[in-house]
């Protein structure tokens, strides 16, 4: 029975999405070729080698990387190739799947260097213009002879079609149940042909990024200087992949690359222009959709968990609260059990802490402000907080807290493939969102046997 309080309760609508629409398909931007193959890293025989290359000269490139102290050999090599700013130019990206090549010491570094040399030779490009991704079991070395042989076989077959981009996405996977692709097309205000932004990603476990995502490659045929790309990528990452959590563990290999070929023609987009704002939204739309795909496909997951927060002191605090909610094992377990347990949501919100200083700087805060605020508690006032779960208002601090609601109807609404937890903090204009998944028995089973 619906009560008077429930009928009069104000709704908490989903936050508006002002990003361009995204297609989940393998559209390869102009100026790139791609492909995937099996070279024998994985015992299963599934595809495990992906290569993306430019078709005409170097592309502008930018990256964000894991902050894990055990950064893998491919991360360290790519950082050296791009330089201290993590942006520059590149001719190719290679991904190996099945061995993380992390915590492998000097031998692992030598293995990655050998892969770089083989790739550069096969493509006839400078070795320092190669970028590297690797994923799989930590502490295992790459079978370099197999990888080198695979490079020799795959390079002649790289293609500029949708099939090549899809093959690369398939070869990127480890425990993902499906390939993840996202594409959007926008017209820049400066005129000319529409430009394309397209990305592929993997990662559904060991997912709790800090400054990067698992493995992702985003390509565009727009023209942009490397520093401009890096600024756009850092901002998009803060609002998307850094707001993704499957299990609370940050990977040793997290990397996202963004490359711009300029093949669409025209002058490079200028910092501060309307064109760069449009390009930035396109990049963020692709990143957001890939992050949502990753959360929905979390190891063992059956439900995408989205938390959207409004009314925070500022966006940084809104993102902190949203990430705290989707990271909570108790909230994740409640979502799996279709239990509208608002107490767990409130507890997670009250535990929220503002992000690390580098993330705040990437979001636009001055360094001094970022250092001062990093790790501080997010402002939450129980007397102003409102919580809705799957469209049902369940808590309103302004009227005393718990709100009468139809528990059966809420449980039924939580059977959907996506459960939205919506909070309004009543403190300001800040907004943010985060993505996660439910916590299931299947997650425990899969990760209890990962190396065996």
C-alpha cells in the first residue's frame, strides 16, 4: 500500500547526460590500421596479441598510467617512450594478453624491450614510437619468441576495416566475457568532415583505478597537439574510469592511450576553443561508455550498479561519495540480493574521502588546493541527505530520515540489469557519478582459482 508520505516524496531524477551518443561498434577512425591474433601466450588458445598502427606518419599520443608501485614492464617502457609529461608521438600500440609482465624484474624489462624492437622492425618505425600494454597473471614472463613470431605474422594482416578493430578488441581480453567497443562521431565547430572517436577496453577484475583504467586504446582522426590530447584525456579519466570500481584493487598494469591521427584534415584543435570542448566531450562519451561496459561485465557480476550524486559542495566531493557507494562490498552485496538497504548506502556516503592530489589536479584544481584537500572527508549532512534506490525514495533527512516506501516494488525494480542509486546531499551544486557492479558468489569462485 502506498502511503501519503510516499506519494508526496519528491523524485530524484537521474542526472542529465550532455555527452554525444555512443555506438557500441568497431568503427576504426581514419589514419589507423588494427588487428588481433593468437600467438600462444594463453594456454586456452584464445586471441592474445593486438596491434594498432598509424597508416601515415606518427600520431599525437597521450596516456595515463597506474599509480601502483609495482608498475609493470610495459607501463614503464611506455612512460619512457612518451616522456615525463606522458604525451608525445607514436606509430604503434601493442597489447599482449595472458601475462602481465609485472613484478618480473630486469628480465621482464628486457622482454618488453625485445617486443618493442621486434614491433619497430616489423613496422619500420622508431622503437621509441611504440607503446605497450600487457595483461594477465602477475609474476609470469612473456614468451618473447612466441610474441615476436606473432608480430611477424600479424603485421602484414593489419587492416583499416571494422574487422581489424574488432579483432584487436577481442585479443585485448582476459577474463572479460565479451569485447568492449564504443564509438561516437561529432562535427567540430571549425567545419569540415565529422570526426570519429573510437575506443576498445578490457578489464573486469582487479578494477579500482587511480589515474588510469585497466587497458584501453582510444583513437580519433581529429587533429590535436599531444599536450592538448593529454589535458582532454586526464579530465575525461577523472570523470569516468577513475569512477569505476569492481573489487577495490588497483592493477599493476592500468593504462589508457589516446592517439590522434589528424586524418580527418583541418588545423589542430586549439586549447580553449569550442572545437576542443567538442572533441573533449566525444572522448569522454567513449570513455564513459567503456567504463560502464566494464562495470556491467565485472567478474561474476549480474547487475550494473550506478551511483549518481547531486547537491555536493563541489564535483570532487560528489565524485568521492559516488565512488564510495559503488565500492562498498555491503552495498554491492545488497544489490545482488535485491535488498533496498539504504543504511548501507548512507554508511558508504558518510565514509567518502576526496581523491588523491594528482587526480584533483587532473580535474582542474590548483596544486596547493589539491594537496590540502586530498584524502579529506567529503561533506555529508544526514539532515539534508536524500537517497533513492531504483527509483524509490527511501531516505530524506529533511523530514526525519527513513521514508515509507513499497519494499516489494523496490525489490522488483532492482531486478533490472542496471540499478541506479541516487543521492542528493543538499549542500551545493556539485555533481558526479560512479560505476560498479554487484558482488556475487561467482566473483569469489573465479578469483579463488585465478592462477590454477
